[in-house]
């Protein structure tokens, strides 16, 4: 049974993605999670269901911001001209690979569906970065996007920390807060140097 499970999950994911490709990936994940929560035990009160939906939304948003920072940083490794900006990009990629593994594990434990691709907003920003030529203007735009994405992640991680139903979720939220505050501060420092 175990050997067929990953294949079945992949097949279901591909079928679902093909049918919903025009929708935002975060919207799709949120919809799946909300429907799953709504179908759960009838005895669960509406307040508990709403709290569960909030937690899944936070996890979906954190999955998107993590993937967004990773993808922005991947482009920055190729196009950034400032060595310290490239170092930030590499550090961010390393941190978010680890964070993503933790989030994937947590999502499995909590039966939460996460997005597998960037949100439409993140795709648009990534497209802009990818289309830019290497140079100081690129470096500054990357740093701006990083600071903004980190702001979003910090807000959401703080909300998750306060409402997390498990110690593992609280610990994860604290780690995201720590990592993204570090990334945001470094992006702002570098932007001040470049301006």
C-alpha cells in the first residue's frame, strides 16, 4: 500500500491542478482545507471550525511566502551584482529549504493541503525580477520584494504562533519569525548601503 500512496497522491494532485490551473494556488489550497474542515465531525462547533480554518490559512500563506522567498533568491543568485546580496539570497534559500521541510511535515501531521506553486501575486513579482537585467536596480528590487514578503510572513507567523493548536505548530511559527526577521533586517541594511 505504501508504494502506491505517493503515486496516487501525485496523480490526484495533477488531475486537480489541471482542472484548476487558472486559479491561484493558495486559493485552491484554502478551498480544499475549508471543505475538509466543513465535512469533519458534525459535533465540532462552528467556532472550532473557524479557528481550524484560520490555522490552515496561516499555513498556506507561510508555504507561499517561503516558496516566494526561495524563488526570488534563486533569481538573485544569478542576477545580483552585489556579493552581499548574493550571500543573503543563498542564506535565504538554505533557511527556506529547511523551513519548507518542517512545514510539509507539520501539514501532513495536521492534514493540511499546501500550495505547490506560487500565488499569482508572487508569480507576477517573480516575472518582473526575472525580466530585469543584472545590476544595482535589480539588487534593490530584490531587496524590496524580500522585505515586503518577510513583512507578510512575519505577520502570519505571529498569528499562527498565537493560535497554533499544537506545540509543533507553535515551534514552527517561532522559527519562521526568527528566520524572516533576520532576512528582513538584512535586506533593509543592504538596501540602505545600495541607495
